[in-house]
C-alpha cells in the first residue's frame, strides 16, 4: 500500500482552493439579514453600487440605498410583506430604471411605471435609470423662450422661461396646486408635454385632478406620477426622480416639457423617514446631512438643451409648503437657493380675496425676463411700481389723511392694478389679451371706469380678440411680432371695446 503523503495532498488541496477562488464571480447574490418597514439589510453584496437595482423573490425590486462595511441597505418596492430573512438578493449591476416614452402620455402611473388607471398595461419602448447625471454646461443653452402660464400676475411680473426652475412656495391651502395645474391647462395646443408628480397627496385629490385634466382636454399631453400618502415612503422618495427621467426622455427628443413636483416638503419628510430607518445620522430638523443634495440633483436635471442636442427643455415647478409663512425653515431655504426664483403665496392676500395670492414684492424670476415677449415688457414695466406705491398710499388712507390729486390718482391706478391681477381658478388669459389690458391701464383708458366696468372691460378685451375683426387682426399682429408695433390699431380696438362697458 502506498504511503499517503500528507504534505503533497494538502498542497494539492491548497492549490484547488486557490484556483476555486479565482473562478468565482464575486458575490452577485446576497441574502436578507433583516427586513422591516420596506427596508432590507442585505449581506454579501459587497460589489453593490449606490442606486443599483437588485432583485428579490416574488418579483420584489430593491434599490441600493446605503453602503455599509459588511452589508447594504436596500429599499424595497412591490409586495414587500413577502420578503423574509434569508431570501436571496440578486445584483443586476445596473441603476434602478423606469419605463419612459410616448406610451405614458395620458396615463396615471406609480413611480415604478405601473398603471394606476384602468387603461391596461403600459408597453413602453424604453427604460431609463431614475438617477441620471444632469446635463453639463456645454450641453445647455440660454433660456430664451417664454413658458406662458395664462396667469396675469405671473406672465407680467414673474415671467417663466422654458428650462427655468421656479419654486411655488406658500402655506397650506393658498392656491399652490391651482397655479401648477392652470399652467398645465394653459399648455394645450402649445406643444409642451407635462409631467405632474404627486408626492404624499390624497388619492381622491389625484382622482379629481385627473378628471379635471380630462374635461379640459389636457390629459393627452400629460403624465401623472402618483405616490400617494397611503403608500410607503420608499415610493414617495422615488417619485420625483422617476418623473424627471420620464421628462428627460421627451426633452432629449427635442420637446419642451413642464414638470411639477407637488410637493417637495413631503418628499423631504419621506427621505427623512427612510434615512432614520437606515440609521443615518440626522442633523437640523432631524433631516440627514445630504438633504440639500436630495433636491439639488433633482432640480439640476431641468434646463434647456443646446441646439446640437435638439434644443428640448424641462421647466420645473417644484412646490414647497411653509408653516406660518416661514420661508427661512430648512427645506424652503435650500430649495429657494437651488431654483431660479420663487412665486411666494401669502395667506393674508388669499384671505383678502386677492387671488392668486402671489406677493409681488417677495416673488422673483431670475431668468424669465430674458424670455418675455417684448410687448409684455412694453406694458408691464410700471405694474410693479403701481403696486408698490399703492401699498404705501393705502396705509395713509387708513389713517384718514387727505390726499392730494396726484396721490389719489396713483391710489386709483394701484387699486385697479390689484383688481386686474385677480384671476379665478382655471380662468386662463391669453398673452395678447393680457397685453391689451395692461396697455389700456397704463395709458389711462381705464381711469374713468368703476370696478364693475373695469371687470366688464377685461372680459370684453378677452372676447373681442377672437370675435371682433379688428381684435383678430390685432391678436394676429401681437402673436406674430411679440411686440407692439401698431399702436393705432391697438387703440382703435380699445376704443371699440370701451363702447360696450
Ligand atoms: N385664484 C383663485 N381664486 C379662487 N380660489 C382659489 C384660487 N386659487 C385657489 N383657490 C382655491 O383655494 C383652495 C386651495 O387651493 P389649492 O389646493 O391650489 O391650494 P394648495 O396650496 O395647493 O393647498 P394644499 O396645501 O392643501 O396643497 C381651493 O379650494 C381652490 O379652489
Ligand atoms: Mg396642493
């Protein structure tokens, strides 16, 4: 019998083990260590990348959210109650993706692209990662085209350009959503695709919204992404990013897109919840340290592409809710500093009946002015001054002091400006109509009117521009030139309209 050479055998085994190690693909499957609240702690995915899509049993998907020394934190989507300790987690080496494309138009979906309406499955031609790099400076162009909201106070005083990021900020129930929705409604026949991302709202509000879009014939150019308050914070967290990817698809096809995030305060809260569950250290107001990055990387994805890249754009209207008008809280200040301006809605104005309750003093648009029609610049220049001096004089009037003739005139002009800027829900005013109205105000054609006559005149202008022959001619000239060239025609129309008030 041959003698067993222990050394030789152990050397052989050693070699086998070494070779064996070389063969193995490095840990592409991990196992769930623990699972709770839609979050799994996974062992064995040491090669995982942040934001990676991982697959679990029962068609549950995961997004790698936390990279720790010995495990990774994964947020789960789907029937997460079916996931248990010990389940396998397969790495995919690609970033979490959502379906994008034309098939989504007119649909209501969840942030994963699953339909929430009763219109059947969505067959989309393409998937895009939810986290994508924002376009570089060289890939962008200046903002040079206006995005008209149909809301007078915005189009005149805080104009928005295509590719701009304009924050809508205010307390609860001050008309934030209404402004966003009216802006969507105003894009009908204007070749702009709209994406409305609802974060943490009631399902019933979204159902009403979808009905409204349908009635106003605005659903067919809109995608509604809904992560309602009833859903896990994981879905709420994901919603704006998947909305951004859906918008980017259209932008990269050369289209103009309007995206609304309603609202990012709730988004920040969902992110805080996830971060606390992941045991990330918390800072101010218990938000994690990277809450600025949460929104900056999202809003940087809006913008205007260079001609070389097709010239498409994403205009973003994020919404933030304040508590008791406090715009210096953590999330509001962050987002104010990221965006190109804000529409500040004031409680006080809303209750005084000055609606939309946009404060002319505290609202700004840092880039939209460059894109505004010249005609609007010609007539809206004095509006802000009229409003400011009105506020100043109004306080004098409250003291009962006598005013001289000139001040009385300014007071009256201011009062009429405030009245003209009032606008009802879903009552959209065309650009041409706005220009004629402001022209009439500025040039004294409304000085002798009382409030009722003033409102009649506003209506007559809007109607006359499409019903009357001179009006139609004027409308055509204004929309073609985007500038007031023929003052005679304009005044002829105003005189015509004045006969009816
Ligand atoms: N311009 C307006 N004129 C008259 N009513 C308005 C106007 N804008 C909004 N409203 C009314 O005010 C209410 C609140 O509006 P909206 O839902 O847009 O506010 P919000 O700030 O989005 O509220 P929330 O904080 O609940 O999201 C609604 O009933 C709406 O019809
Ligand atoms: Mg709202």
